[in-house]
């Protein structure tokens, strides 16, 4: 079974679970929450008392779709392909 599904190594915890309690974000400012996943602070970095409020805010905002002004053409095979 290990050939198809490697064992989970519990000694390597993710960085989001090892958050220093003194560095938790205690103040909630809903206007400053960033929708872009690459720019926003992980929910694990918020104080446990306000994590649910942060989650509710992201759910109410809806899905985030980044928009580019122009998509550069890419050569695939012998043809130039692009998104409109």
C-alpha cells in the first residue's frame, strides 16, 4: 500500500499549525481583508475568537477571480494561442 499512498510524517507539521500565540491577529477590520489568496493573511494567523468571523466574511464576499488586462499569446506547436 505504501507504493501508492505514502505514510504521513507527523513530525513535519505545517507552518500554519505552529503559529506563535503572541503573534496572532486580535483585531478584526473587515474592510482590510484581502480577497486574493496570494496576498491575504492565512486564517490560522487570526485569534481563535475571530476566525469564524473572518471565514464568514470571505464566504459572504464570494469567489475571487483574478483578472488580467491582457493575456499574452503563447506559441503551442506552430500556432499562436491566446485567451480573449
